[in-house]
C-alpha cells in the first residue's frame, strides 16, 4: 500500500472521471482530474489503440485504467468458459424473446446475418484467465498511474505487479465487507460505490456507505462514487470523509461523450426516477437508464436475465444491432430502436439538464464545492 496514493498519482483536483470513451478520459485529465478509461467493454485491439491515443493527448498528466477483472481469475488456468460454450448455454426462450423484440421495435438484421466483430458478439466479456491476461498486459505496458478493479478484489499477483511498476491500485466496493477485502489485499484506494450510482451497484445509499467504509478501512483512503454531479455533492462527499469523488454519469451528456445522440437527448430530459437497478444488462444488478430495453426484461411475462456472463453473451449481438440502428440521425427515443437503446446511468442524471463539456463540469464542480463549504460555514457561524 502506498503512503499517499494521491500525491503518487499527482492530479491537481480530486475528481476522478470514469468513462468507456477515450475523449472523456483525456478531457478529464487535461482539466486537472484523473480520467479513468473503462476497458471492460473494448477488445484488446481497441484498448491498445485508445491507450496510445490517450497518452498522446494527456502527455505526462495522470490517467487510469479500469478493468472488469473476473473474480474467478485466480486459479482459472483451466481456461474458464469459452465463447462457444457460453453461446451453447443460452436457452432458446431467451433468443426467441430477443428475436421477437427486434421485430417489435423494427431493429434491422445484422449486415451479413452475423456481427462482424467476435468480441462484440460475445458481449464484451472475458471468459478465461488468458483473455484477462491480455488486458492486464496492456495496462502494465501503459503509462497509466492507476489500475482499478471494477468487480471484485484484485488478485494478489495483480496488486504486486502494479505496485512493482509504481501504479496505484483501486477497487470499487458497494458494501463494507468488499472494502475490507480490498484493503486486506493491499489496494491503495477504495471507491465506495453507492446505490444511486450508474453501473453495478449495491443496495446502500452514499450518505451511509461512504462514512461506513471510511471508518472500516482507515487509514486507506476512500473516494465517494454515486450521485455526484455538482459541487454541493462533492462537498458532502468530502464531509463524509472521502478524499475525493469518482463520477460516471455526469460525463455521459458532455460534448466529448460518444453516447448515441438519441440516448444523450433522452438522458438530459430524464428525471432522477428514470433509472432502474436491474439485471437486464449484465445479469448482475446494475443501474440503467429506464429505456424500453429495461422495461422489456422487467416484464413478468418475459424471461429472467441469465446469470453473468451468459446474459452479456446472449444480448451482445442484439445490442450491437440496436445501437447501429439507433445511431441513425432520424432515430427518436419514443419508438423503434432509439426507444430500446440501453445505457448505464445513475440517479444523478436528474441534475444533468443540458449538454456541457468535461472541463465545464469540473470547473462548476470545484467552484460549487468551495461555495458549498463557505455556505455551511456561514450557516454555522450564524448560530
Ligand atoms: C455508462 C456507465 C458505465 C459504467 N461502467 C463501469 C465499468 O465498466 N467499470 C466500473 O468500474 N464502473 C463502471 N461504471 C460505474 C462508474 O465507474 C461510477 O462508479 C459510477 O458511475 C458513479 O456513480 P454516478 O453514475 O452517480 O456518477 C459505469 C457507470 C456508467 C454510468
């Protein structure tokens, strides 16, 4: 464990910006925070291209890489589930349901009948130690200052390899028991991911989760994640004992974000209650924008989502088809493929009411944080 992981990372402001989109990552780092590239949904080839591009953009400024490290990574030398085995395990009632959904929402067939990209067709999941190894090798060959484990405690050899390279290791935790496991494994920073957050979440809100984790793993520093889009929320997170904030949803509606325009429009017009914690995307509970995709899976007369990673394998080619069709400039979010197009998003989208830029978000957050602290001080002095 590093004595002061934040000075080792060397950022100007304690704002960490998670995104699968390399433009957002570079913009957050260039604005003084730490952009963190979500590698989980990309092929190894794409990750290599994106990391090179990010490094050209940010120069010596810090950035990070976030991996969906399979928890069965340790000892999975046998190779785990192959893509072919996983595909064979998908029940026909699920593919029938998906085929019917494509017809009902007028989603065109994939060109040539099969998705061109094997990785996308497999739902962006890595099934074996060997596949996860490729992504780790890319991370270790990069100039990233931070390696983040999205799901589960990183294996001891991964932590050791990162530390030997001078990289800081962080991991997301939705409950105190996860945070304790991370800290025991030598993780340098724990990210307390609360119920409100977009993506995989637990069931505890940030007002409770952040101080619980801060107390449980002190002196290991904590970042607060979930429900943070402005300076008031940042000030609250710091007051709860977090050393900084980790945001995901607030970048989705920025000019840099590669989210489909039709989904961006829907997002800025959505309210805080328009998200749902559901298994509809990965088979594990994660918070999504409540599009028709979520409603279809949540209906009582449709199949239950499959366990992870089978769900991602089942839906991968269909989501690719939906996204291709929803990318059309004529797509709208009230019907057809644009109504289905899924994205993870947190409750905080209720505060995101217009398109902005990453730099603007960060400046507003920093000044808003200072203003909020001043306001609290004035309030207390007036008592
Ligand atoms: C579109 C989207 C995709 C996400 N994917 C991942 C991921 O692959 N890995 C990860 O560690 N967290 C992921 N998250 C969670 C974020 O890292 C972050 O913890 C969360 O967005 C914070 O809460 P907020 O959405 O309220 O800002 C995702 C979040 C969003 C919105």
